[in-house]
C-alpha cells in the first residue's frame, strides 16, 4: 500500500483537522512540516499535476509575500509561480495530502477521504 503524506502546518486548524481525520481512519501518515522542510519546485509541479491545478490555485493569495512579490501579475509563468512557492512555502495552500499518484487539498478536510475510498 502507498504511503500517505501530508504537507502540514501544525498552526493551521484545517491542517490539524485533516491530519486528525486521516488518523481516525486508521492511517499513519508521513507528516511533512512544509514550512520547515519545503517541497522542491519539482515536487510542487508533481503535486499540481496530481491535484489538476494551476500554480495560482494552490497559492495563498492573502499572504503578504504574495503581494510583495507581485505574484498577481498575469505575465508570470507557471514556473515562476512554482519557484516562488518553493522559495516561500508559506504561499502553499494547506494541507495537501498525497496518496500514491493522487493528491487532494484538505479544504474542507473531508475532501481527502476520496483518496482512501476502497481501502
């Protein structure tokens, strides 16, 4: 069986709720505190494919760094946006749960349960 991975921020209530929900279903996820151990640009690109999202869809647009870096500029490429997330992981929406070749954003937390249907 594939390992469950959660990009987690322990200070975020949605992230804590998602982690609790996963554990309540008998799973023991690998917890990645992505603010301390940021994903690489390649990892972010891979997860974006799994999520079927564009980089801006996974960005926290309310963060000051989003404004400071002018990331709303529509002339920025996807690679530039991904690089900004890799360099400033606070920009990554959380939590992201990865299971095998699939991923879900835990907003709301119950959305991640689709990953484990049939286990």
